[in-house]
């Protein structure tokens, strides 16, 4: 078998702030240009794709869902951050310490799809959640009431809306193992 050349496009500590929308467009353009120039590419992030703050909280004003009376009300913060990272096309993202800043309930709500949420860049099927797997081999989420439902076995192909310790991604006919680890806060 011929060896392959592998390009890894990686982002770290995106922690979106106010300039995030412009930064995301520029970052996407660079990633797409590099990917177009190279046959075998992996797109990975080492986590912290969001951080609590004005940009993160703005999502709760923009994206809405029905309350118990059926009236639209403010929704989950952080949806904008996830939509940007979905659009960037990451194939796997490590669980960063900031993913857990607001607790596992908030983290789980961002991973999960929710057909009730409406807003910009959300189609008729609602919010699709993370379109990439989160990875962390050193945190056991199987006993967490908010996250256990998202845990899948290690070493499988990437799946959206999941948490695993590792995934195997096929690139150029080769299987590439990706392992995630989370650093302490």
C-alpha cells in the first residue's frame, strides 16, 4: 500500500467573542482554500469552541422555541457557536474545559438536536445540534444524567450529536484514529 500525505487543519480555543462572525468567515475561507489544494485533509478542533460571554449569550435572543403555552420565547445560548462550527466542517472536536463552564445541561442541550428551535440558518427540521462528535477519553460521561445519552463506543466512525473517547476517520483509503483528551480548567 502506498503511503498517503495527510493534511490536518486544526483550530484551538476559538472561544468566540464579538468579532466571531467576521473571524469565522475569514477562517472558513482559509480552511476551504487549504482543503481544496490538498487531497487528503482532516478538519479537527481541540475544543473550547465556545465560551460564556456576550456572543454565546446572544444566541438566546436570536434563536427561539415554544414555551409551555406555545408562545415563542428565548432559547438556549451558544447555538450560534455550534452553527458556525458545523459550517466549518470539523470532523471531530475535543471536549474543551469551556464546554463545561455552564454545566453538563447546557453542554448537552448544544449537542442535541431540537426540532422546536427556530432562527437564522435553521431549516424546517429545527436545530440539528453538533454535526460532529465531541471527543474526550479521560472524562466518563456515562453516569452524567445530561450527557449519558450522547455517549457512543470508542473507535467508530464519527457520528453527529455524540460523545466518544475516539473515532476512526477514513481519509484517502486509510483509517486514521483520532483521540480526544480534556485538560483541567
